[in-house]
C-alpha cells in the first residue's frame, strides 16, 4: 500500500506542476476526448488526473481571492503568495500527493486554505463523480458536474466555473497576441476548416529544426480573401517577417492564394495541397470512376521526379477531357503548384509532410470527437475558445516532423530564391 501511495504521488505531482501556470482550464476537455477514444484503463487514469486538476484550480482560485493574481503588484493586498508545498489529499479512497499553494499575511503568518483542508477530508467525492465528468461532459451539464464535485467536499457553490470560462478567454487572448519575432520558419501551412458551422482559417509554421508552431487563427463566414489577408497581416503585426522567403502550403483556396500573393509577392513559393486536389477531382466524377482516377492521381504524386509526375498528371487530364471535362478542368487548375515540392527536389518523408495541409487538420481531429456531443453553442466566442484550446493541446504534443533531416534542402532553395530576388532588384 505504501508503494502505491508513492507512485500515485509522483504521477499526480508531475501533472500538477505541468498545469501550474494557469492553463488548467483549457486542458480539461481535450484529454477527455483522447480517453473517450481509448480503453477503460486509460479512462480510469485520466479521470483521476481530471479530479486533481480541479482540486488545483479550486485552491488557486481561493488563493487569488486572498492575495490577488500572482506577479501583480497591489500595495493594498493583505497577503502574498509564498510558493507551494507538497501535501496529501484524499481522493478516490486513497491518499494522493499534490502541490498546494501557500500564502502568508503581512506579519508573516501562514494563511491556511479552506479548500486544501476540505480536500484532506476522507468524506470527499468518490471516483465515480469524476468518471461521470469525463464520460458525460457537455456544455449543458458541465457546470452541474463541477458543482457536484465541489459539494462532495463541502465547498459552497462559487464562481469557479465562471473563473474557468474567464481564464479560457484570457488564454485565447494571450494566444492571439503571441510574439512571432523569434521564430525562424521555412514553411507555413494555412488551411480553412469548417468547425461547428463556423469557418476557421489556421496557420501553422515549420521552423528550421523541423518543429511546428501554431501561428494564428481567424474566424469568418467564408474563406474569403479579406479573412485570409487579415490572418496574414495579424501574423506580420506580431513579428512574422514578410521579407523572408517561405514555402507556403495551402489548401487550394483561390482566396487564400490571392492573399498570400498580395502579402509575399506573386512569385512566392506555393505548394498546393495534393489531398485537397484529389478530393476536388473526385467530387466531379460519378462513383464508378472515382477510385480508378484517384489511384492514377495518387500514383502520379508518388513518382520520384517532377518530370515523371507532371507527365503522368497531364496524361490523366487528357483522359478526363473525354470522360468528364469538369473533372479535367479541376485537375488542370493549379496543377503546377501541386508539384512544387517535386520541382525543387524535396524527396522522401519531408515531401510527404510538405505536400498537404494534414498537419493542421490533425490538430482538430480530437476536438471534433468530443464537441460532437455539444447541442448548443451559447456564445459567439465559444467556437474560437474551443478551437484555441484544441490548438494549444495539440501544440504540446507536437514532435519533429518526419523527414526533418532533409530541411536543409528546402532552406537552400529558399536562400537561392532570396539571392535571385536581390539580383533582380539590383
């Protein structure tokens, strides 16, 4: 039993440290989504973590009521923060180690937290309450579940749920004001994604070491040129240089392509998403021809050289001219830019990464699963807050892209283009 106590303590404590910077409020829904796709053991583990996150948030809220926000100067405050300390709470029938905040008065006396005392009581809620929170979360029952959690420990109903919403909004504001000056990027992915009836245009950057960074998000009724320009201008305002050369990986939208050309020049290096191109061509074809034509296009994009791929695609265009002229026109439109990575000599895994906007789509896949149960979106900023939460959660799990060792090839091509521009200007 003693061994179990120590093991759980380490796991809980490491998780609490991870969320101790105030990001707890946005991390709650997204792990739940992953758990819902997993096995019962994963649900059991995640439900415990969610309960500990709630405990940490409640104690932090009480501390803010007494001493104000951390790092904020206030000469009228009667208490101040005094770090944190490892202690135990009763949770799910056992003692768990957790970091709890400490406060001291002006005369240097310890100020005990009532919430921490309540959590130390063995009369607290059972693990079933948290499991219900994990498995049954929706915007309609979230507040009720949270109140039930607090009542289980004898804590009166407070503004904790409102605090969560407020903190999430603050996190979104901080996200939208991120400084991009220090980022050294070689590629920028931009895609428009429909999310709960709202269109979100998202930008993702790839740095020289092969790591991804979320750059920005813009919401609009349609993926029009002004929305796209607004996103690019906002990124420039926050420090993304418009003078450098980048490879832009775009979803195929004419409005987005036009916006990029306006900001970075008409000869900017653009890779049109091959997945979007294949999907667009399929939509023009009757069902009996979709698989065969898609296989031909996929095979062409998989060819080693630019010349081979282009010749194969041009033959497919000629074939489609007889079969379905609208499908042929769809494949022909922007065909050259779907082969940009071929043309500049990018091969292998790096080509696979750069040939589509899939890295952005993956950021939202988990969120779509859990938000599919939401019946009503109550506020205009709710979709954007959930989207930001998804991006931040995904960003924490980003790894180096596959094929990052070949990025110097892309950098060399971009540098050559920059030199050519200088020579033209001279």
